[in-house]
C-alpha cells in the first residue's frame, strides 16, 4: 500500500516540481489544499510548497518504517511531529 500511494510512476510524476499533473491524484490534491488552507489561516511564514515537502517526507518516511516493521504506528508521535512542523513554520 505504501509503495502504491507514494512511489508508483504516476504518483512520482505528480510529485515532481516540474509536473503539471498535480491535480490528477485525489489524495495529493486534498493534501495540497489542506496545506494551502493551513498556511493561509495560520499566516505561516513557510510557503505551501516547503511545508508540503516537510509533511509529505515525514508521512512517506514513517510509512516506510511501519511497512518494514521497523516501528509500530504511534498516533501520538504523528500528531506531535506534525504539530512541531507547523509550529516551526510560524
């Protein structure tokens, strides 16, 4: 599931900063909208693009660790990490 969500060819092309294909993937489209809204509502100093890379990198990396049984999913760790990323963007 993690490979499909994060690393299939269509997804990789959509993630590319050079791609105009970003709006074709619903999960990516929703994530980008949530981040844009967050940056706007919280008047964050980070750009939406930078915050997206930070958040998406954490999600991908954590998913790989879970997938490979290196760690067990911890909802409080996810919440704490994302909160800290957002605080750092202020």
